[in-house]
C-alpha cells in the first residue's frame, strides 16, 4: 500500500491530476500533502490534486494610426522609408508631412513595447500610404508599403495590409490598387489580382473646391478631331512581291482564356518602368 501512495505523490509533484478514492482504502495517504495543491479539507471519500496550468502567450497589441495625428512618429517613419528606398531625410519628411484625412494619408503600424523597450512606448512596425485614384471615387492606391527590416518574417506585412483594408473600408472605399516589382506573389496570397495601371490624384486639400475635386476625378475629355487637309496626289508604290508573314499568336495560358488585367499575370507583366524593370499592377475589391 505504501508504494501506491508514493506513486500517487510523485504524480502530484509532476502536475498530474490525481484522485484518491476513500481514505479507508489508502489510510497511509490521508495525512500527506504536496505544497498548497493538496487539500486535507476535502470529503473523506474524495481527495483531488489539481493539475498544473500552463499560461498561454499574451497576444501582441497592434494599432494602425494616421501619421498626421502622431507627429512624434515623423522622424521614425522618415528613417524607415530612407533605409528602404533612399532619398534624403528632408525629402522624406516633406512627403510625410503632407499626410491628411483628405489624402494622401500616411498610416503607421505600431506595436506595444515590451519590458526590454522602456524608451519606446509605441514601436514603429511599418508604414503605408494611401492616395485617391483618378476616375474611381471608390478606389485607393496603396504605396510605400514597408516593414522594419528587424521585424520581417513575423507576419507583420500581412497584418499591415489587413489593417489597411479595414481602414479603407471605414472611410467608404471599396477597391485597392497597387504596383510592385517583385512582391506580386505576396499580394496574390492576400487576394489581389492583376489589373491595369491607374493614375492618382497627387494632392487634395480640405480647402479645395468640390468642382476642382470632380475635375481631378473625371476622365479626360476627348480632343476634338482636326479636319484633315487634302494632300497633293502621289503615285502609289507597287505592292511587295512577297507578303509579310502573319504575326505570331499570343502564348497560350492555363484555363484557355487571357488573364484579367490585359494579359498580365503574377509571373509576367507587359508594363515596365524607366529602368526597364517589369511592374506588376494589381487590385482587390474590399
């Protein structure tokens, strides 16, 4: 009987739930206790040792805030952008200081600091800028998406984009556009699909008249055709002896039809920047 009690005591010390039935069956265990977990005030026929509870990790607090409401973050955001794309601190600060509720709007993703970061009450995780799309009252262009290099690989990029979508929806917008050189697979996993390029309204001021805003958003009016001036008659050239070969058919795609966005796909793009690098334009309905 004693070895039974010793085994039960060892199980209790390792945090295992143990039930001792009837002190009459185990009289030698009636006077044992293990710290404060073993209660001797239980019913004479039932004595329970609670199991050890493991603490679950506390979820990290993240918040997305407009930069123009937190000017104390201007310097940190300027350094973050300069580290990723260069340009001088003065140029970055000037662009960030234009943030407003009337767009473009710069947003900062913040996380609550831990005990090891007492000097940083709200640490900067990432940045994104939103601008109005010309001709699309419900569209926004997502630009300057960046996460601090020391914090990459932890899922902050996805959380930054998801928080940006929520912010855009609360402002009444229903579509996001963006362009990227090499992160098209990341955005495709977030639900973005290939699209055509868009133009942005570069700057909107709260004092700008409504008529001027509508002019920015309206599509360009067609230019009236200039009447053709008759030219002097000329002798037509003889047709070539051998007709040129027909153009090559476009490359086939999986599914049998062209990809949405003018033939663009997450792997190839017909659009290029001034350096000759491909640009992938994408959109998402939110």
